[in-house]
């Protein structure tokens, strides 16, 4: 109870997490486009970012002089009319320092002013960089409340169905909910101390992880508590045995996920690094509450919590009966056939990754069309591509003639206009390219442009939205190459320490990786062909792989630690069969809960979070019903006692019975 009291005081002192008010930062300061953006602030007007107001008629006809007069801003530059006369635009400068909800409020005011007193046959839309940033920030408006409410409702419903008790579900849900708030309260300061800044997506994903993992820990502990009540009528003794039996598995599981999340600190993206640190902090809190707060509450309430199905001493042996026992025994009788069929299914699903397209443009980020996207599409239909969001080149002023020649000679460049000096011997050019924003053609032009200007001035910088998108794509690719091996190394090390074996960890990680690849392939197919998303976001494969491997190993640890316990008396095959029998119900319940909780991310309108929910949700179900229930028991049966090498776990009597 001291933990709960101290946590309440901590929340009161620190307050709630305000990270949802921040916009994601995907580029490290070292990226060329980020350095260009920093230098742009030193140029006249560099502290401003242009929002674009575009005006059209609702009937699609040409604008009249009266229309232009009615739509013209009360202050600022006049409207520029397109060559077809059907659209007009003007750039409205906004502070480049605005971000998050402050930016959202400013753009909301601008949109309200643009549509005030506008005739009904005219349409005014605000787009451009600030508008995109505002719409992304607005996607997280009320995100914490929405996610918490939907997540809590989903967890409550599934706990009621799992426990078949009108009261038992309240205890773990209360503990997990409190842990989530404590995790949010301390995660922000910890992230800030590390020099990082969390954002709305970080807070949302962290809450989902805390609720999902915390529920898993509670399910495992209460399931073992219920099982021990069949052997001892004293509920306090049964609870102590349950904590001693389930505690190591919970700690190992938590350590695996936490260490895997901390590998994100090797990422180049600041948002990714902050997610790793804040989510790891939240999961440590979830484990502390599961092991130090939940057991005292269960002891205080007693067996009445299980009403109307109160476990009694002398009940059935869960490890030797029930549907899960029949499934595991059936797998043990035909392990080869089961493995061939299972691996075929996983391989076919993994093939969905071939040809997968990765990378969403700025206009493809939203699941529902935002005004910034609609306005941009209007611009693209009536104005030259790149005109309203030019690429920026900054170079040495003494090499201006050569730089301008190199810029204009670059394939894909439509025009280049000198846009002033910064007073420090640097000149800026505004460059219009002819490719669609964040397209492969735009990236090719940016690469070519960088090669051209670097050949003249190695210190020159190319920035702008397309350059930022290219750097973000390259950064995500770099992160996958660095972090994926680090995740696998962490998982292997934890399993080596936990199982004190060599073969078992290698086999288990190999199966988990295959399962994760199958989930990514299936999730990509579902995302593109069923939901109609154009591609996977740059960050989706890395985050999905991390959660699939780390959380998949969660269930592996729950299963294999029980198998290790049972093997000493019942042999390797008998041990894994009894382990599946005893943990089948809790792993299935935990998997369904965790999959449902990740699917809750779909309530937010950003495609990346919806994709993450789809892939991780499908992967967890695949892991729960195929890998843990079928593949691992078949592998343990085929490999036999060698799976535990160099340890010898089987008691001689167990080997005799197995023979």
C-alpha cells in the first residue's frame, strides 16, 4: 500500500503529462534538412512559416472580381490567381516557433477568419506546412482521454469475460489504471532529463503498452493464484505461492520488453528515442504495481473476489485436463506434421512483405481527410507543383553564381530564385521542382540537387519539406538496420539468463522472428488491400517488429518457465504439454486483451497508429493461437531433452516414464 500512497503523492506533485501538446520530431539535428531549417531562421523572415490560403468556387467555375474582393484577407499580401482563373492563393506568415496545440489554435483562428463572412458559393482552405502540423497536433486533441476511456472499456469487458465475475475485474483494472497515470507522471520528467521531448503519439502508445502489459501480468498472477487455491484452502498461502511462482516470469517478461524498448535510444529520430525511454519507464511502473500493489489488494479481498466461481481445494488439475491439454497432447503425437503445416502458413504470410511499399507522403498521413490535405489537393489541381512549398538551398555568397548555375542545371528543377542573404556570407535560393511532394521523383531530384550544390560548395545545405521527408525515410532505414539486431540480442540474452540453456533461446527467438515477419506480411496486405492505405509509414515496420518480438516473448516466457518447472517431474514432452494445459487459458486471454488494446490505436485519425494497431493486433493473435499453442510444443517434442542443453532438467523417473 505504501507504493500506492507514494504514487498518489507523486502524481499530485508532478501533475499530469503534457506531452500530448507537442508535435512529433522525426529528424535529428544532424540531418541536412534540419540544419538547413535552423539556418533559415537567420534569414529575413526566417522566423516565419507560410500558411497557404487557397480560394475556389464551390461550382468549379472561374473566380470573378467580386469573388476575389470578398475572399481577400483583411491584411497581408493580395491573392494570386491561377492561370485557369479557378483558384487564388496567398501566403500568410505564421510564427515558426509554434508547435503542438498552440499551432493548432493559431491555425484554427486563421481558418475561422478566412471563412468569416465568406459568400456560400466560395470555399476557403488553409494548407501549407503550419496547417499540416496543426492537423497532426489536432489528431491528438483529447487523445489521452479517448485512448484511456476506450482502452479501459475494452480491458474491463475482456476481464469480465475472462473471470466470469462481476467484481474481480475491478481490482486489476484499478491497479493498472493507477499505474498508467503514475507512468505518465514520471515518464515526462525522465524523458526531459535525458534531453528528449515526448509527443502525443508517445503518450498514446505508452498508455496502450502499460494497459496491455499490465493486464498480462495481472492475468498471469491471478491465474496462478486461482490454480494454487485448488491445492490450499488458505488463500494467503495460495497467494504467496502464486507470487513466488509467477513473479520470476513477470520480472523476466518485463525486463525483456523494457530492454527492447531502450534499444530505441540508438535511433536517429528524437521522437523514436523519447518513445523508447518513456514507454520503458511506464512498463517498469506496470511491473512494480503488478507485483507490489496487486497482491496486497487480492489478499485484502480474499476469495470472495472470484464469486460466483470461487476456487475450492481439491479442484481439477489444470495442467492435466481441459481443451488445452487435448490440443497440446494432439500436437505432441504428431509434431512433424504440425510443424510442416505451421511453418508453411507462416512462410506464406511472410511473403506479403515482398513488394511492400514503405513511406507515406505528407498528404497521406491522415485516415480521414484533413483540411490541410484537401487544400493541398486543390492547390495541386490549379498551380504548378512545388510552387507553394519550395525547396530551399543555402550556400556561400561568394559562390552564388556557380551555385545558381548548378541548381538550375539539376534535372527536375523548374526554377530557382535568390531569396536574400543572412548577413553572414550565406545566400538562400527558393527552388521549385516538378515532382509531386515526397514522391520518388521528388527524392531523386533532392538527391541530384544535393550532389550538384555540394560539388560547388561542400558546406551548402538543401532543405524544405521534400528534403525533410527524404531524410526521415533514410533515418528510418538506418534505424531498422541498427535497432532490429539490438532487439534480437536483448531478447536472446534475457532468455539465456532465464532458461540457463543455449538451444531453447535460439529456437524460441527464431520462431518469434518468423511469427513477426508473418504478421508484418499479413498486416501490410490488410493495410493496403482491405483498408486502402497507400503504403506503410516509415516508422511502422520498426515499431511493429519491436512490439511483436518483445511482447511475443512475453508469452514465450510465461509458457517456457512453466515448462521448465514441469519438465523436472514429467519430462520434456510431458512438461511442455502440461505447461500448455496450465497456461493456455491465461495466454489466450492475455493475447486477446493485448490485441484488442493495440487495436484501440485505430480510434486516432493517423494512418501510422492505425497500421501499428492492425499489424501488432494480428501478430499477437497469430502468436497466441499458433506459435505458443502449436509450434513451440511441437519443437520441444521433436528436439526433446536437448532443448535444455547444457542443463539436464529431467528427473530420471521422468525419463523412465517418457520412455
